[in-house]
């Protein structure tokens, strides 16, 4: 069974697939969705009978004051789909309470769906337990029955059971302070959130995220001390612009001075370097040219450097009008460095999305005076990719975005190691 992204221009996708499973979201009638509904309708027409299965997600609200489950929203949604020319084969019904057998029967009859095709999708205790819940309700068997597949082996859900056990029954918990500038919109950090939870799974602990708006303690070290003192580790994620930068620098200073695990990602690495340059390396005006003109550009655009500008741009794919490094790039890690030990290799490839870089011209002074080691560089040795503190329990900054490669069954090694360090810290307080 293959899945793919539907587009309105899709008309001949069935030529090289055996079966197509199409999920149709729960809101039918939005004008934005009409082109996609039409693509789905055409797909059903173009494919031979029995090659496609339309699964429609619906809502069954439960009215607590009346003690009654309402099926009308589901009936109306299916009616709208049928008016477009789409007949759902399976209904995945989101609900808070179990669906009574008589309600399943009624939904099936009025929506022209087999009763066995009305699948209960109750609210789950954890997102990673959902596959187990759907298997228990028979979703997979219903899909196989629709396609006429009778010889499918019993699914091996061992990994899902283990990850659900670790998520629902952890051995402990840690608190990670995420000092960001977009915390009012948590979806901006969705990949980061999941990567932290993956790290928790790897260490069999629950990860509690304490969201800290970076600009709340800009220029106020005491406020930073008070706000972050309960955290077992500090993570400063990516971002753009000057707002909140001073608060992130304060967070890096706090973690360095208190020996609390620190993880700086992209912008977070740059702020850690600026903090070290200002407070330890003798560059009190160290800053980023992203924030405006500065006499000590520790962070800047590649085009602003005085060393190897043209060579860097040529090797990194050219200026492209914005000097942004976007996509996967290789990095070389120093042998014996902590980050190389975490990865288990000295050559890595990670995804980037940034315009500004730590200025390699400040490397020697920062390493000698601030003790912040440039442990990872681009293969040509021009672009700093990772920094770390050998004298710190866990202090690492990376210019790339490791959260984008983390998976529940394969937590990114940096996040697994970071959470492990937070577990150690939790036992010290």
C-alpha cells in the first residue's frame, strides 16, 4: 500500500501502485479543501474498483449534560462528501466516550458504510499509543478486508508497545527550560518538542518542557537566575532577529556558570558564542550583524567575513540572493571531542536553515580565553558547525537543526545524550 501527496493535477497515479489509502480530514465544506476533494474524487474514478480506500475522519461529540453522543455531525460530513462524489469506505470517529453498538449501527446505516467500517477513535493518553489503539479497534483489519487481502501476517507491534510503555510509565521525569522567542505559538517548535520526547523515550523518563519567553529577562541576570533555577537543563532553539537575543545570551551564561546542561541550536549556538566572547574572551561589544552594525562581529553573514568569502560561497552553493544555507551539509567533528563521542563518528550530515554564521576569525581567541572549543567545522574548515565546553557537564551548541532528523524509534543521539545529562542533573538537586 503506497501513500502520496494528492494534488489537483493527479489523474494517473494508479498506474504503478497496488493499493491507495486516502485519509480525508474532518472538515468538509471549507473552500480551501475543494481542489483536494476534487483530486480525490478523480482518483477514485481513475483507479480500478477496489484499488482505493477512502478513510474519513469525523467527530462524535458527547454532550455531558444530556449524557448523549451526537452522530449528526458525522452524518452531515458524509452527506457533504457524497454530494461532491466521494463515498467513504471507513469512518474513523473521534470521541471521548466509547461508541455504543446501536450508535455504530446507526452511523453505518445512514452513512452507507459497513458497521465494521465504523472505527472508534477515542482520545488517547499519548500520541504514540494511537497505533496500538487503532489496531485494537480493528482499523488495520478493516483496511485489509476492503482490499481483499487475506494472507497478511500478524503485525509486529513490539516497538510500539515498548515506546508506549516508556511514555506512559517512565522511571522518572526531568524539566527542560526552553528559552525561545515564539513560545506563544508552540507549533513553531513542534519538531523540537517531539525530539525532546524522543530523548525522554531513550532514557525512559518523562520530559516536562518549561516554556520561557526570552525577552522576559533581557538585561536582568537576577530574573534569569530566579526563572531558570528549577530547570534540570536549558535549551535555546533557533530564531531570527534581535528580539529576545539578550535573554538567550543570559540563559547561556546561567547554564555555563551553574554547570547546568545547555543545548544551543542554530541561533542558540550563536548566542552561546557571543556570551563567551563578551564575558570571557575580552570582546565586550561582541554581537551579530543581524542586530545591526558592530565593531566585533562574532556572528555575521558569510559575505561579511574577510577570510575566504568567495570560496565559502562557491562551495556552499552561491549567494542565491540571500546567503542562506538550506538543506543537508556535512560537518567534520574533532576526534576525541564530546560531540564526536555522542555521534560515534567524525563525519556527519545534518540539515541547516540559517543565514548567519559564527565568524571563524574569532576562533583562536575564543578557544584560548573562553574555553569554548570549536569541535565541528565544515569540511573545508571555514564554517563553525559545533562548539562545546570540555570543562562543563554538558554544554554543546550546533549550527544545524538535529531535531529534524529525530524519530521515535531512532532518537537523535544529541537529544538522547542531552536528556541523559538532564537526568544526572536532576539527581544532584
